[in-house]
């Protein structure tokens, strides 16, 4: 079984108009909500084997908060396609993962993450909110098998509802 946890970065700052989109950091509120999601996963006994994040500062900060809560030894990998690509490109990222990782946490952006989540979520959502998370399990032994594999929704969480 392979599990994919998809998380949108935490709420970010628009304070400085000189920051590029890649440079925007998390707000205190974004950090707090991300920690809430991390504690939710920890309470469920969910620990990713690998965290894959967009290169955007707000996504990397989100990934590091999750790592701090779920396990300091979890490797973190940056993939630019999560920022620059499309939701379909997430399958390319997943197919390139090491087979030793059975559970991966992807940290990225909308609208791509909402589109990807709605591919597997039974009750469709309008928007994956900041720090929102979705988990899906695939009946697959290899990351290359995901597209054709049977799947089941594991959970969906929004910071406001936890």
C-alpha cells in the first residue's frame, strides 16, 4: 500500500509588496494552523516516510513544521514541479519516489492541489484551504502503479474544523 497526504501550505504574508511569490513567508496564524494539522496527524499515528515540498518559502516552512511535529528524522525533498507544474505533474513527482517510502506528505499550492484532491475525494471540495490536508491510500506496491490502482480516502482535515 502507498499513502499520499496532500497538504496546502499555511496562510502566508502579503505584507511586503517587494517579495516575489516564492519569497512570501508564513504568517503566525499560518504556523499555528499548520501545527494543529501536525498534531492531528500525530494523534492518528500517521507519520510520513518522506516530505516533498514546493520550493516556495511558505511551503518549505509548512513542511519543516510538519517534520518538527511528526519526526525530526523525516527526509524533506524539494520539487520545483509542485510549484511550477500542474496537478497532473504530481504523478510524475510520485512516480519518482523511492519505493522504500510508503507514505509521503506533499506540500504545495492551489488550484493544483484542490484539483488533485477532488480526483480522489468522495465529497468534492471547492477549495483546499491553507493548512488543509487530505489522505488517500492506494492499493499499489509501487509508486508507478498509482494511476491505475484502486484507492480509498483516508481523511480530510481543515484547521478550522479540528
